[in-house]
C-alpha cells in the first residue's frame, strides 16, 4: 500500500523538489498550495489541492480523504525585507496557519511532520560554523516566525506526541538535475538566479552588496546547499521519524562557504559568459559570514550533500533558467527582460 505524505507548498521551489524525491522513494506526495507563490505546473508527482492553510476544515478533509501518514511543511512567506515591513503578514501566514496545520494533525491522528526551518532563526552569528546549539535570536520577523514554530513543535510533541524534524536550511540553490523543476520567484531576490539571469542577458547587471566585509575577498560568504540535497534530507527525515524518541532540530548545509564573488566567477566559468557587476552598499541585516556545522544531520539522517559543489549548483540552475528563457513548454517563468 502506498504511503501518502501531505506536502504543503508543494508547488514551490523546495516543495516541488521534495515531491519528486518522495515519488522516487515510493511515496505519494499530496500537495496543498494556495498558488500565491507556487506554480501549478510544478506539481507533477501526485495529487494537487488548491487551498490555503488558513482553512482548517479543508486540511482535516484532505488528511482524511488521502489517508495522510505524515506532513512535509514548506508553505510560508520567505522574503526577509517584506517581513520587516509587514510582520503581521508573516505571523498570520507562517505562524497562525502552521498552528492550524498542527491542530488538524492532532484531530486526524497524523503524528509526524518535517518542518522547513531556516538559519535565519539564529540571527547574527556569534560563532561560525554555526551548530544547532548556537543561540537563536532572529533579527527579522521571517526568522522569528520560523523560530516560533520550532518552539511550538516542542510543545505539540509534549502535549500530543506529534514528532517533528525541523530542518534549518542555509542557502537553498540549484535546480533539479533532470530539469523538471527549479527556482522561479517573483520578485527574485536571491543571488544565484540573479547572477544567472544577468549572464543570460535578462538583467543588465547584478549588484554586489558589500565589498568591504572582513572576508577573504571582501564580499559576503554563504553556505549554498543544492535543493535536490535538501529534498533528499527531507525524505530521510520522514523515514527516521517513526523511530525517533524526541523531536529533532538539524542544520542543512555543507560546511563550506562561498563569497558573492565566488558565485559570480562560477557562473562566468560554467556559462562561458561575462556577468556585469556593480559594487553596492551592504544590504541591511546581512551577516558577513553564514556557514553551517553540518555534522549532526549527517549523523542522525545518514545524509551527506551529493550535488552541492558550487559548479553543480550553478550548472543545474543555469540549465533551468536557459530552458525557461527558451519558453520550453512546462517551464514556468517569463521570457522577457526582467526589471528590478
Ligand atoms: N547578494 C548580492 N547581490 C544581490 C543579491 C544578494 O550581493 O543582488 C548577496 C547578499 O547580500 C548575501 C548573498 O548574496 O550576502 C546571498 O543572498 P541571498 O539573497 O541569495 O540569500 P540570503 O543569504 O540573504 O538568504
């Protein structure tokens, strides 16, 4: 008999890769997505329900109708800048709606959840690499909303035996190596897609936010993790949950940092095209260096990143963006010059 996993936000960037990984591992991913940021055409590996997590009755109906065994919860808003301007939007969607989801799980007897958390729960790093015991002091409402849910999950475990694995991603990047899904944010704010779009002539230039950091080349350093590696970690988390005695909180990163300039060089190398850049001031709230201590996830999940070297990340993302640009049927996205 097949095992049905409810995937909230399964039409989004990381959620759609997780659906593919679940299907390949023999599960049926049942996507619920309100399509505010998700793309209907990225739901390819299982049933789709268009709906919002604000609708608790719908959640209960879906859990019962599809005999859901576990949940992967990706649905959330994730624009840090927007969260600073409109915190209520983030607390309503990322916090209240997740509580609805957890209450529906309690009512329907669904006991296992993998939660999409973030290194933004740590705030400004006090030491690097960042391990899971690093203090969690978010510096924006987005990180705060995710931390709130991590804390709520501990209490739902205590009160209702809902066991969870919270996965704190560092910088998700890259695209499905088979080209079946990829990153398509509107607006796009992430470095790697912006650099690639510049290489492909969709943008005139990319800004380097800060060239005077205390890092080897002066630009900011991040731990980029391939989205297919993230997806694989989620499947491992689903698989270990039945044997877990406690809820878990794990970093997902590689432990290796790359600077903004390293990323630009990699895109030029892999694409064979020049990327026009301009130096710009530091972006408010950006730490100079964010790198994971990834050992606990390796130990607990038996997971190590396989595709997260920078060239593989860039090559898979580049292929995805080229196909979008070519207007390949089944690929979401714009074919025009992108402003902003
Ligand atoms: N960045 C940049 N130019 C851009 C977008 C991002 O220099 O147009 C830098 C940003 O300041 C950060 C790194 O690239 O140091 C990664 O940013 P991204 O928004 O991709 O992820 P974040 O680390 O903010 O979650």
